[in-house]
């Protein structure tokens, strides 16, 4: 896995672990998690190339784009 | 200061609300009911002669030396077995007693070698003292006839000798091994004159026996029979300084007994609240690494890692490090550098390293070794309870009725606490002990040991902790065993209901989940019922919980279980992480994580930042920094170029070694500060020699949040304590730091961290230790947390869905590898491998079930190849049914094995804590070391060369 792939994997993994929540909350949870724990370069990388994200993770990344 | 032994009150302290007053030799004394006459006398400084009694053990009454006379009582009762009574009048010294005692002593001495002048215990021997105390001047018999003199010594243990000729058969050692340690390695063999102490079978010596070398028997022995080899070699100590063990998270306190600057022995301190006078082989004996010949004491630099090291002056090393860091930041940006704090260094040192990074480097790229062990504890307990720490003190276990141990092996990992736990698990005075539930893929020692049998052992498939805990929750909720009154009062009721609905679903029943967990549903239901209804129930967990892709979820699932059953907020219950390294708790508290300032405040919190900015006079980056695995990824990408590592060996301790190596190799400046040229130093450009815990002042914080002093007993061999090295590096970078002593660092920590507001070195000297939070509300600290409410307000239930790991077995990798540790070694073994502890664990072995071994044509002791998707290594097999079929197990103490070559870089979803505990592997016969091992061996030999310095400082 290269770094980009790993970030996508990590975002999807977070989404899978909050999947029991209703989708809107799950999206917020993933976005908040990334915001709180990822460094700026990691955030920039996932924003720049969100390919391969599952729907919830993808929506979370889009949310990050708007709130940032 | 002159040397004296710690006072011995003869018999253990009695606990009672009732006070009893008596007179001893005409002096009144008031003690709790149940106290012995011996102890009452000792309280007012009257030392009644004694041999078989000592205050760490139950009274025994065999030597008959402690006789006293009591007005109105017949005969001369033994003071160590006679309880006090109101109005009792005791005489400890009368002509009759004197005569009786002399007679007893004479018998002992007649069968004892009279080589006091050359005896190792000369001046530190209770037999000698008592002979003096009873006024023995002459020995009439024993000159002919049978004696026990001239027997062969047992010198098999690397740290202490057993000289049976000097034994007076008081059985203190036997009782210590039983009552204090709980191993029961020793017995008194034979009867009467023929009786003697034995380590098991007649053929057994100490090393070959069940003995775990904890030292409790040596401590208890009143004679020179059991003596430390170091004492025999060096002589008796002349001063003692109380300090804290630098090995594990139990945090035992010791008296470092010194002769000049030479350490004679480490003796467990009876007043230590974490260990209460007990110790394990590591803290008690394995300190020889401090003066090991491989220790590096002078700074070294090199331009690239294929060059030999060059010794330089401290000034040159700091100037070079500073110029490299500045050059790299100028070229690659402010965020291209970072650092790693140590869970082995003191709180003060850790605080300074993270300060250097946040204030000096100007970013938050700081992480700590806790990343790879307990970061999920931080995340999980903060989310559910509001604070990242265990809820109890160690004493609390004595009030537990049910003990649930999950993913922890305390007898190996936390031995002194395990002894305490065992004391609670064993029946006592006719009362049954606490009942035990063990959730672990392996049959750990605790499951079945002398006088202890787990009520339930759930041998789950590695990686299914969440499923097991959810199934337990299912049982508790659907069978109506939850404590709803507690939940309504203390937790968010809506969140509870969502959680209860989730766990109650049929797909979460033990029967359905058995397909993934492989745990017998009836056994699991039994365990859940016991936990919910057996009285005070306490959970203890370790790295078997955290080091998984669902580590954080598991911690939260544990917290859910405790809240749902009301097992939180009083003594005897709670959620207790057992920490690996000595200062993991402290490292986390001190702001070692890239997203948090000290005291667990997020860097995006403007108020918290403002506090630090005002104190430090710099701006703090509001963005979280890189975690260790992220640093390595960024390094491989070329975006992260320099790393300052204090006291950690990430190359050996972190998963997927080849990825770590690639990350380190991609950096332009790696600064390693350590005692030895560790594995990470193979990739370093600057080496700053570190100091040991014996060479500095500071504090460690143990697993029960207890802050304890570390005290300097000798000058640093390398010239500077670690905090000074960091300060000098900071100064070279232009920061105006002027700490004169670590106490000033602690004052700064207290000023900036609300939960430490009441902590200072002066307070620590006064109280001995303090459990945080310590502030105006709790000036003496906080033994049990969340008593009247959770730190976050309402306890939060979090739904934890079982998500299987992506590390899956298949035809090529059909077995699951899980990793752990053993008693005599510590972490990557850098210290313990440099001590005589190698007598017990000279190599890492692969435990494999007989069925799996036979399928592969393997015998015990064969070399095997252990391969995963990440890499392969080889080691020797140990065929045992401790592990289930399909599961293999090893430790990671030896660099030759490099167990982390095979571990993958899957990690916890919330914290990136690596999934050490589950790797799909294949095992096959092999003839010896793998390619990686050979290549690595060659590389480290090359990388460790040191050029002989021409120009001295
Ligand atoms: S060292 Fe500890 S385990 Fe060994 S015999 Fe003594 S008390 Fe028992
Ligand atoms: S070895 Fe020491 S403690 Fe044990 S019975 Fe002999 S004298 Fe007593
Ligand atoms: S290693 Fe742990 S249990 Fe052993 S003496 Fe040190 S602190 Fe105590
Ligand atoms: S000390 Fe009381 S009988 Fe030995």
C-alpha cells in the first residue's frame, strides 16, 4: 500500500466502525475524526484524491472540504 | 545518612475501627484490635527478639524466641501470635524470659557456622542481632554430634545464592513464596532435625524450579542463607535512597541500597503503595545494564548510515543537530521534522521533548511509544468516561468479588500486581477468593495456578474481542441483569437504550457469534452472568485488547459493560488498563500525542493553546501532527525528513519492520538518544547518549495514575541526565531554556495542566506518591475516579459493532499469530538482554499446538520458518497446548528474531495502534535464520562500527 492508498483505507475503516449509526451521523463522525486526528498533509491528500472511498467516507471528505 | 534496614513490626498491620490500649513494659500504647502484642510493642519502639516473624508474613509462632509475660496469664506466650486485649499488661524483659531466650538461641547457634566476620550478611543478619539481643555469650553444645554445616551451596540463580548450612528453618522463605509471591516454589522437606528448605524436588535447584526469582524469599530470610550475589560481592550498603522501578507500569518503589556510587541491591520498599514491599525479577535484580560495557557514553555523529560513527564533543553534536534541523526545515518546510517521546523516561523529560517539538520545531509532530500499545485506551476511555486513564488504584483489587482479565497476562507482564491479584483470588481464612474470568486465546498461567482456577476461560479466536464483549452484553441485557438504576442516574439514558437495542439483536447472541469467536456460548453466558451478578466486578485488560484493528472499540465495549452493570465509581470495581512500560501513563498525560497538549486537551482548543502560548511565548500549531506510522509514510513520500527519538527503539518495537526501515532510511537526519546503539540507531546520523533512571531525578506515573519520585543515586555515566540533553539541544536551536532541576519542569506542568495542579516535588516528598487528578478539589490525589459522576458528566454508551480485521487467514497463511511478553524480559529487551535475566529466556520461541505441529512434521525445538504477507523470520518451535489449534504465539524480546518483520501494518481504526495481536502466518520447517535476518545482521554490524576518535574533547 502506498500512502495515498493507506489514507483511503484508513478513512474507509473509520467509516466501517461507525456504520451502525444512521448515515448523517456516521458522516459527521468520520469527518470529525479525520479533522481531529489527521495532520494537514494527510487531509490535503485525501481531499485531492478521494478515489476509492466508500459512500460514507466520501461524503465525510466532502464535508471536510466545506467546513475547512 | 547511615544505613539501616526498614523497620520490621514483626506481624502485618491489623485493620479495625476498634482501638485497644495496653501497656508494654509500663508504657501505654493504643493499636487497632487484632494487632499482635509484638506489633504493639514495635509501635512504641520495643523490639521483642524474634526470628520466624516478619511483618510481610502471617505470624507463624515456631521459633519461640518472642516469648513475653502477661499479667494474669499463665506461662510465657509468643508475642507474635498473641493478640492484644484491653488493659493488658505486658513485660518483654524478665529474668525468666531472658533465660528461656538464651536457651533457644543457643540451640540455633550451636548448629550455625560461626563465620560471622566473613559472612556476607555480617551486620545485616537478624540471627546475629538476636544473639546480641538475648545476651548469648556461650554455646555449650553442638561441638560434636550431627550438624547441618558444610552443605553444598545452590548458586544456580544468577542473582542470589542459597547456602543451606546457614539455614535456621524458620520457613520465612517458604511462606514468602506462598503468601507474598503466590508461586509456592519452596517447601520444607522432611521433619524435625532432618527438615530443610527445598525448591521442589530433591534434584531441583532454584533455577530449574518453579521459582520466578522475585526475591521475596531473599527479602524474608533473616540469615545469610538466601543472599544477593551482589551483596556477597560488594559488601553491605551504607545508604539507601527510595526510587521507582523503570521497567513496567506497576511502578514498584525500591530502596536503592548504595555503597559509594555503587549499587549494592534494590530492595522493595514496604511503604510503596503500588507494590507494598514486593518486587519482580526485573526491578529487583535486572539493573546490571546500567553499567553494561556496551553502554555508549559519548555523543557520535556521521554523515550517512553506511559510515562508521565518529565520537564528538557534546557541543559539536548539539551544533550539528541544530544546524541539520534548521537546514531541513528551511528546505522542506516547518512540518518536515518531528520527534518521539519515551514511555521510559520521566514525566519531566517527556514534557520537555514535546515542548521542544511544539515550541521549537513549531509543529505538533510528536508521538510516543504508547501509540503502539495503549493509544486505544486513551481514545476509548476518554470517549466513554471523559478521561484517559484507569479508574482504580491497585489496592482496589482486594475488594473485588469477580475479576475479569481480558487480553492481559499479568503474571508475566505485571508480576507484582499479579501477586496481589492472586492473593485476592485465593481462599483466605475460610472465605472463598474472588472468582476469575479469563478472556484470552492462550491458557495463561493465571487460568490455572496453585490454589487458583478460573471460573471461566474463554479462549477466543484472536481478533474477536469486540464480538465476545458484545455477546456478553447481549446476555446481560436480554437476561435482565443490567443495573438500570445506575445507568439512569449516571449515564445518558437514550444512548444506553440505543446500545441495549443493538446488543440485544439476535445476531449478537453468544450462539450466533460463536461462529466467529469460537467460544462456547454456554461458557460465555456463564461468564457474563457472573460478571453482572457476582458482586463487585473489576476488569483488568492489557495489550491483547488494544493492539487490534478494533482496539478502541474493544476499550469502549469494556467501558459499556462496566457502566451497564454499575461496576464503576467505588473500590473493588472499575476498568483498569495494565500498562506496558513504566511511564506509558505519564507519557500520555504529558502531551506526547500529536493532537493533544498535556492533560488531554486538543490542540484545536483555543483556550488550552492560549495558556501554553502565554507561558512559552510562541504560537502553537492548531493542526494535529503526525502519528508514528504517519511519519513513516510521510518519510517514504519524501515529505518528512528528520526525527528526534528519545529512549525508544521503533525499528524493533513497531510493526512491519521493513516499512519502518524504509521510512527511517528516507530521512536525512535521525537523532537517537539512548543508552545503547539500539536497532533504530542503525539508521541514525546523530547519537546522543542517554542516562539511566539511577542517574536522574524526576517522576514516573504508573498504571494507577500514581506519580512517584525517581531519585538520582549516581552521576550520569554520559555526563548529562536526559532532560539536560533535551535542554541543551533546545538551547542550540535558540530556545532560552534555563531549567536547573526537574522540579522546575514539574512546576511548569502543574501550572499548565489542571489535573496536575497540586503536584510538586515537595508534595511528592511529603506524601510519597500522588494519584492524579490532584488539585484543590482533591489535594491528596484521587485513588478511585468517577465516584459521584463521570468526568465527562454523563457516562457515554458507544455502539461497538464487530468489524472483522482485514488480516485474514487463507490457504497460504492458515494460522493466526499473536504476540506477547514473558516475565524476565522487558519490551524489546534492550535492558534485560544485557543482564543475567537471559538465564530464563535466551531466545524467542514460537508456541504451536501439537496438532498443527504434527501436520507440519515439527517437533519441539525444531527451527521453523514463520512467514506472513509482510515478511518472514525463523525461530525455534515450542509445542504446547496452551495455544489453541490454529493459533501460534511468540514474544518479541530479541532482535535476532525480529518478530515484527512478520507483523503487518494494519492498525486500530481510531488511533492507528498497530494490530500486533493478529497476523495470518504459515509455519514450516527451516534450517536456520531467514534472508532478512542474515541481511539485517550484516547491516547492523556495519551500522554499529565506531571510529576510534583521534581528537579527544
Ligand atoms: S525468588 Fe520468589 S519465586 Fe523464587 S523461591 Fe523466592 S519467593 Fe519463590
Ligand atoms: S532459608 Fe532463610 S528464610 Fe528460609 S528457612 Fe532458612 S533461614 Fe529461614
Ligand atoms: S518490572 Fe514492574 S513488577 Fe517488576 S519490579 Fe519493576 S515495576 Fe515492579
Ligand atoms: S517470632 Fe514469635 S515464635 Fe518466632
